């Protein structure tokens, strides 16, 4: 009875997870549609505002021409007291003042419309970004939903006891929440901040161009280009963290080569990759695990060791796969346990799942070497 109740409880947890995922996807979709509707409305309002600006500019220019003619007339009347009467002079003053007042009103309205146009354009940029992000998140949630709906129930059948099911379910929930927190931090600290800076810089460029300072505008554009490049790297890194698409399409070795090339380009650090053996596809779980192990090791070296050279070696033998990641960084004392070293714990768990061995050797100022051995598992 206890086992049945436990099984029923974990099934309810899974059903609730699926329900929450579907609900979240619908909410994000509604946000996307609302943003798209507002975007279309603002687009029309922007076109109308631009049209009005042109009208006010043309009318203001016409009034300016009339006012110059009126001022000329006023000067002419004021000089010739014999030819023109006091009423003529008074009327000339009145006409000039009226034209000046009208032109001032038109110029003020033109300035207000320009401010409105700039505000609408900024809102359109933000809405466009919101729409793209919402669509991207919806796509990712769809993948998660499909996984939960199909694969989770198969995993559920493999867990023999209610205790195992409960522990596994809690671990999955904990991992999902941790992944959400990590992605939230990375998007907030990376692409979101970069995009905000790019938007601000674009406004600076617009002001600089209005001031006819081409050189300053070019300097700002070069700075924006660097920000865009950095933001693109951060987005690619997040995608890689989720799951590199090349891993499914091309396999482990090409994906490692591409990943390392991106790291070299961004960090300007020497990373050597050597592959020995027959280049073949491995079992999917092996390819994912080996890529994550390599990724974690290299990222740890870059983040913590400050190396000038990282060497990655992958060898596929008849019965074993050996991966070695070595750096010449500052190293660390392997005997001192860091309670926050979740990355190393995760690496050990991945290797254990593959039935392999993980050996990490390091000394202060002498670099670190990570050796991973797992049994071969070709497709």
C-alpha cells in the first residue's frame, strides 16, 4: 500500500510538472502575442508621427519664409514715414508678430513630435527584443514539454521502488530549478546587459550624427560592434550550455573543434586539440557526457587557473575512450575540499554513469591535468 501511494504521489508530481510547463508556455505565448499587437500598433503610430513631422517641418519652413518677407516689409515701412502711415506701420508690426508666434508654435509641435518618434522607436526596439525572447523561450519549453510527456514516463517505469522514484523526481526538480537560475543569471548578466548598452550607444550615435561629428560616430559604432560580438558569444555559450546542435548533427569530434575555435576567438588563448583513433559516432549519451566533461574542464581552467595554454586530447581505442585536458595555469591543492565545487562533483557523477574513471591531478603554480577513461560505446 505504501509503495502504491508513493508511486501515485510521484505520478502526481510529474503530471503537475507537465501542467505547469504547458501553462507557462501559454502565458509566454500570450505575452508574445500582446507584444506583437503593441508592436504593430506602435509601428502605425510611428508612421503617422513621421508624416506629421514632415508636415510641420514644411509648414514651419513656409512660415519662416513668410516671416522673413514680413520683417523686410516692416523694415521698409518703418524707414519711410512720409510714404507710409502709422496704421501701415502698426499693421506690419502686427503681421510680423503673428507670423513669429505661429512659427514658434509649429517648431514646438515639431520638437514634441520628434521626441514622440524617438520614444516610439525605443519602445519598438524593446518590444522586438521581447518578442524574439518570448518565441525562443516558447520553443525551448516545447522541447521540455515533449521530453516530460514522452521520456519521463519511460524513465518512471524503470525506477523499481517508490523511494527511488521519489528521490529521482526531487533530484530532477532541483536540477531544473538550478538550471533556470543559472540561465536567468547568464541572460541577465550577459546578453540583456549588452543589449541595453547597445541601445544606449545607438542613441549616442544618433545624437553625434545630428551634431555632424562623423569621427565620433565611427568610434561609437566600433564600440557597438565589439559589444554585439561579445553578446553573440554569450548567446552562443548559453546555447552550448543547453545543448550544442552540432552534437546531434555532426557528432562529438567536430563539435569539440568548433567549441574550441569559439573559445580561442573570444578569450584569445591558445587551446590545442588532438584527436587520435577512428573518427566515428558514439552512443548519444556518451557524446553528450564527454562533451560536457571537456567543456567543464576547459571552462574551469579559463575561469580559475588563468592559463596561457590548454591542451585537449581525445583518443578512441578499441575498448576505451581516453580524454585528457591539461593546462599550465596556477593549479590548486586537490587535497583541500571546496564545498562549492559542484562542477567537479557533476563531472564525477557523469563519469560514474558511463562506468568510467576520473583522475584530477594538480599542484599550485604547476597546472592541472584531468584524465577521463570510459569504455567505448560506438553506435
